[in-house]
C-alpha cells in the first residue's frame, strides 16, 4: 500500500468512527433546511476533502440537507456550511 493510500485509509477510518459516535449520540441536523429529517445520518466536511478539509471540521447533517448543501454551494458558502479554498 502506498503512503498516500495509507493516509487516505486512516482518514476514512477516523471519519467512520466519528460518524458512528454521532449516530450513537443521535445528534440532530445542524442545518435544518426545508425537508430536513431532523436526525443527522452523516457528517459534512465544511472544507471539502478535495480542498484539504479534515475530520475536525465536520458538522452533523441529515442526508436531505447534505444534498441541498452540495446542490446550492453559493447558499452553503453564504451560511458558512461550506468553506471554499481562498483564491491566490
């Protein structure tokens, strides 16, 4: 396994552990848009993983709100639910 693959695997294991803790604690969705199912079933990386986001920067969300965040990125950025990479 390459060093990059090992790092990704460790990141994913940590993410799954955080997600399981969230589910056990029955956390509520931090977004609560129209159609929200109230209880969180996943974690949303505020800074997208592809842009260097870490597991420390996640918020609990329901799948409906999570889809809405990625459908309307401008709204999500405006509300601080997505942090975009700064332009250089």
